[in-house]
């Protein structure tokens, strides 16, 4: 029976009965009080409207519960952060989704000699006072932003995160399906600059791909993850970052394959980008991998914890600033782009560095993207169209000397490089000086408002930023990022790959037709224009030409007979299915005369699929073009103990009579073919040739018809076939064309 429906209720043997119906109205009026407790209080003599106690002398109003701003103990008072019910004026910060990028154009190269520039640096006692650094901003504005940062001194990390989560209009964007928020920062910067990084081919028409990039001081790799998600294996990257907790962790990505990205750690192996030795080693290897042309763009996102020293973050980061800029000047190709994170740009050192970089590119800008939390000092310097090493050589060498000097002084507490460009020169360039001051004032004022907002949201835990969800939706749409959650990649096997790619699996088991004589070949090859040939290491008794399937990073399988066998030390992009020959190559080293090394290399002949790209119905020359890009993208000479990958050299059959790239060892009778050199500090490379593979590649030949119609001729011990007779046959057929 419902006790509130009326009648007598038996509470317990020791308790008297009460009439619940008499108190119904009172309980309805006090629904915020637990009804069971109220009845217990009645049985102890409580009467509504009177206080507790023998003489009803207790308080009649509920005891007020004071909210606490932290769990650091009762009675704690935090200056300027007492609890309040204040409101926030949301008109003070007006977030916009489409950000205006204001470019500063550099009309000419800085025409100064090294002898002139070497007089510029000024050394002195390290300074930890930012209050006097108002040469490039309004004095009151600088004071306000420094005062606003004091909130970081009184709040612990948990309190700060809680307030920021409610105050930042863009906080709910988070990382979507990427590893961390850094990926969204790069997506934001890319969109704000009209995708000048991922649409790099617009400014490099002569390059067929892959497009090269570098990611410096950027572990765990959010910037790279965004690039590889957007452009897949068409982009190839190189990384330099500290080993350890902040290392690259791209293998944890749920949306991008790290196969086309190689972390390098410098000569010392620690990944310290401030080490001159590491910078030189990284630059040398990147230039080697890019055929000495350099990368198309470089990203730098260096930073470290400055907890308790937020006001001098710029001073503490000066070495990081200049080293990231030097690396860019070392490894960028002409017309390349550069983006680097900085914090405040108030000191003469930072502005001097910006001045030098500004003269190395056609235009630069300073952007505080929406994805960067508004209360911090972070901003990005974006540099467009590198003028080329030959045009900025004096600046590059000068920065190299400054980096070396900072490295020498890294443990000196009494001496530091204070200035690298005289203040008088910085102020004499009116366009540059005005741009920096305007940028500093604007960003500092917005940051001050955001810091005040953060403090208000700390004082009033009931405040929330009502615009978050709508801004999230609009930003993702503008950045062209789908709103998807983090979902672990499903298990992927060779069976899954074949189901998606091949209609008839029996096709994969078709062996090449073997030709034993020139007469037999004449009946097969009717039109020379329809055929290509490839030199092979395959012997009649040893078939080393197979299908290879990539189902995730190093999970690569080779089809042997009708079984898939795991291949060690080889990485392919997930979803790849290609046809190739595993070749043992000879490499003649530069350093030691006569020294020969051996490397295994996968020579790719043809492909059904490269990652998510299907090639099945493309023409042969289109497939070969994509295969060349793919092999360049995933092959790294500095990835130790790995199988190399390169496109098989395939030639028009009619050219065989003119230039056959073979030499014969008279003592052994074996043939040898040279190869394009891939190895680092290697003079020559080549491999032993035992057969020729002929491929029908006419206008209408899909992968399937080219594969099924292939023909193989072996050079070993055949009485009816010789290279000379083959060359003569081709010469005769050419004469008939």
C-alpha cells in the first residue's frame, strides 16, 4: 500500500504510528527534502516552521553550502578567484570560423654580406623580465597580458582544464578521429591558407610525386597524421623529434598509414633539434632522399612545459625557434612552404629571427588559429614560397653560426645571445615593423580577454560557452574534416584484400608462358609497339616473382603456390596488392674501393591496387607512373634492416635492338644489369640477369590481360635461344615498321 495514500502506517515495533495524510501538504511543499528523513524528524518532535532543539531554538532556514573552487582544503582563499555569480559578456570575444590571413610580402632578398651580419649579434646576461619588452607592442597591452597569465600561478592543472573546457568556444572540437588536437591545428592552418600545404602540386607542376615534407619537433606526430590522412601515400615525410615519451607514435593512428614516414634522430640518436650535429645529419639525409632538391614543405611544432614560467615562455624557447627555422632553410626546395609554432614575439631576438625569415620567403604571416586555445601565447608563423638556398645563403650561414653559439652557451647561466638583428634595422623596415606590432597588439588583446574569461569561468562554475557545438560543426565543415569518432581499424587479412580486389582468384596462379626458340617468339610477338620487356633475376628452377599483399604496416605476405607466406622486413601500405620480383642486388660502396655489399630489393612489375587506389582498369603506362610514385614514397634507405622497393626497369621491346643494358662476365658467362643508385654513399648498383619477361602493354591492355599474356625467356643453357638471335629478330621487325 502507498504510505502517502492515507491510513495508518506501521513504521516499526519501537516507533509510534503517525498519520501520513495530515502531513501531505507539507511534504508536497518541501519536495527537496527526503520524505523518509522528514518523517523520522517528525517522530523526534520536529514541527514545520520551528527550529530543532529542546526549545526549538535551531535555525529555520537551510544551511547554505558554499561552493569551492578546488579541493585544496577548507578556508583556502585564492586571490582574485573568490566564488561569484558574475556573468560573462559574450560580446567581448567574437569567434569567427573563416579566419582572415594577413600576409606580409617580401619584395627583395636581404642584400647583406656575411661580414656585415657577423657584427649584429649582441650577447649579455640572460634576462627573465618581460615587462620591459615593449619595443614591438603597446606597453599597456603587454602589461595586461602578463598580468592575465598570473591565473596559471594559482590554479592547478585540473582546475584549469575544467574552466577551459567550459570557456573556450572551440574546445569541443577536440581531436575527432585523429590521435590528438595537433592534427586539427594543421587542418585549421591548411584551410585558413587555402590548403597551400596539401595542395602543394599547384605550385610544383613539374613534380610528378611523391611530394616531400618534414615534421620537426612534432611528436607524437599529429601534423604528419593529418597530411597522410589527407594525401595518403602520395606524400612522403621525414621526422626529427626527441626520443622517449614525446617520440612519434604514428603506429597508433586509426586513420593514416605511417609507411611513407621515416623518423630520423640525428647523429647523436637522441632527436634533439637544437644540436648542430643533429641538424647537419638530418639535413644531409633528407636532401639525399629527395635527390638533393629538398622537401616541398616543412612543419615545426616544438614546445615544452613551462609550468610556473608562462611569462618568460618566449625567452625559454628562443633556441627552439631559431633551430627550427635553420632546418627549414637547409632542407626546403625553391618555392617550398614552412610553418612553425612560436609563442610571444615581443623580444628583439624573436623579432630579429622573424625579420631574417621574412626575407627568405616571398610572403609570411602570423596566425593565431581557432584550434589554438585562445588563452595561451601560441601562434604560428606561416612562410610561403621559399626563395631558394642560392638566394638566402648569407642568412642561412648566419643562422647556423648563431645556433652553434647558443649550443655552446646552453649551460651558461651568465651569458646569452640577446639580439641577432639590431633594433635600429628592425624599426627601419616600416612595413615589417608595423606588421609585427599590429599582430602582437591584436593577439595580446584577444589573449587578455580570454584570460579574463578563463578567470571568470573559474569563479563561477555555472558559466558555460553556449556557442561551442555550433562552432564545432562549422569549423569541421570549413576545414573539410568529417565528424567521425575514433573507431579502431577492423581486422584486415589477405582474404579481405582479395575479396575487395580480385573477382577471379585463379588469375593469380597463372604462370608466364615460356618461350624456347626465336621461331616460337615470332608467332607470339606480332606488333613491337604492343610489347615491353623487363630484365629478371628469375631462373627456370627458381621462381622469385610473386604477388605481394600489404594488410597493415609490416604485415606483408607473398603468394607462394596457392599459400600466403609472411615476409619479414618489408612494409607496404594497407590495401596494397602488387606483382614483383625479390632481387638480390650488388652495391659498390664509395668509401672502400672494391667493397661490395648486398641488399634485397622488391622490383615492382605491375599492381592491382596501391593502398586505397585501384589500378586494375588503368592503362599500363598509367599504372607504371603510379607505381614509380608509390615505390619512391615507401622506400627509405635509412630504414635499417629493411627490404628496399623500386619499380622494375621496363623498356619498349623495339628499343632492345638499339641499347640492351647488359654486360656479360666472360669467366662465369652470367649477365649483369646496372640499376639506378638508391643507396647512401654507394657508387654503383646492379643485379644478375637470368631471363627476360615480355609484357603485352597495348592501348587496351588492363592489368588482367597484361598479366595473363606475359611471356618469359631464360638465358641459361638454352640451345635454341640466345640474346643475339633475339636482338636480330627485333632489328628485323623494326625494319618492317
